[in-house]
């Protein structure tokens, strides 16, 4: 039995089971209520009650999905220099950045147009960011080169475009693991559990020692598990009560670390509106006449959407075989699903109104995973 004075409540999803209890890090494994769980079997780790600490003075959002909470020191000669207590001082190719934020969250790429400087007063200024120092910045705008004080600047979103091949000093993903930290940072690489936390091997940062108290989540999708929220569906059909709905309104996905994610007992959630049918292509092995279907298990938890006032009906099928079908009442606890799938080309998730009609209504598919069994 592995015990730790610093153990906290949490959830560990493995390729075989969902485990809940007191979490503790150990050399080469994570322990749940004193029982060691091999690291190779872990899909995600969610310490509960690890609320994000107030964010620091700035952030860089990289094109690979990483977020570094750090002070923006300067931009010069195409190099972006940042510094933080955890990361130290780093100088990275600016062309790998998606956005810099002087006020965290103020210029997140998902909510802002690219190629523009955002300010607390006035309209965004389109143009190319030229340089940054401790007190000023310059942008090549339609009105010419403008030199502005950093005070009042919220952030800059870099133009989208193809990124160059990653080199030694360019942010990149080199491992299957992702760790979210209490300050809002998200780092990717190869993680190894240690007695007091995690060691991260990172392409740019080298080895980073992360204290257990800083870990908000760990996700590991490089092995036998596939997260459905990270797959593009083959089709989304949503009729709604008043006519066809756009796919982005009928189906939304949120993952650990996304804006607005407040922590909790799931690492990813797919929310579907009534009258929606989503299809995913199931992975196959081989080619041509020798194609075979991988042996898969679907693992998830099904719950009514937050604030639902009507029953919701959820049906999941692989090919013509139904593996889950239930009506869920408002406020119902998540219902676990663990179903071995028959050989089929597609997985279909269908959500509709249940017996008692009410609005709002919807279903949350928490941590939908395809686990390879063969």
C-alpha cells in the first residue's frame, strides 16, 4: 500500500477502469487509495479541488496548443523572451506563437480575430507586431508603424498560417502527455511520476519538475485510448424543433484546460442538443480486402446537461447494435457506460427529448473514450 501525507481526492481513468479515491504520486506510478496504478495504463488523472490560482502577469499561447503563463519580457529579431518562476527565462521563435497576452485570457485565439492588437480602450489595431520591450511595443498597421505603451494593451493574436518545421528552440509536441497547472499553464511532452509530483521532458524546456500541488490535470492519449472529443465526426445531423441547426450549435466539446473549464470529475465532455445524431468512423486495421476492425470498448459517463428541465433520451449504437439506451431525468447522476463494441464501421450517438418535455434540454457525454482491447 502506498500512502502519502499530501494525498488529495481525485479520479484516475485507466484503460481498464475508472478509479476514485485519495491520489498520491510515487516513483513510476500514481496511487489511488493506496493502490499503485501502472503509469502505462493511465489515460487521465484529475485531482479534485485543485482550483486554478490567480493567473500571472501574462501568457503565451503556442500553435501546438500549449499555454505558458509567464511575463512577456520582449520581442526582438523574431525571438520572444518570457520568464516565470517555473520555466525560468526562455527565448523562443515568435513564429510558433498563436497569441501573446499581457492580460491573461484577453486575446485567446478562439475569441479574437488574428493579426490584431487588442486594447482595453479603443478598437483592435490590425497589423504585424514588430517588437516589444518592457514598456512599449510597435505594430506595423495600415496607418504605418505605431509605437504604443504596453499599458492598456491586452494582447496580440498572430496571423494564422503554416508553421515552420520545429527546431531545437521551437515549441513542439514530442510526447503523448499533457499536464495542466494551477497557474493556467498547459505543457506537453513525456511525463514521469515521482514521489512528490511529476517530471516533464519537454522539447524546449528540458526537464521540468512539477510539484504535486501544482497539477490540475494530466491527460495521456498516446496509447490505447482515443478521446472522441478530439476526433472530427463523420457527420452531425441536427433537426431541432424549429428546423435544421448548425453542427457547432448542436454539438460542443470542452476539455480540461479550455477557457471556462473550472475543474471537476471529467477531463472532456461532449454536449449534444436534442434531435442530434453524431456519427464517428471507427478505427480499422489493414488495407484493401484484408481490412479488420479493431477490438474496441466504449467508456463514458452519460448525464443530463447542466440546468436541464426536461428528460433527455440517449442512444448509442455501433453498426446496428445498440450498446446504450436510456432516458435521463434532470439532475440525474452520471450513468457509466463500458461496452465492448461489435465489428462496425461507425459509432452513432443519438440524443432526443425524453418522456417529460422541458427546456432547456440536452445530454453530456463525459470522457467518451474508445479503448483498444486488442
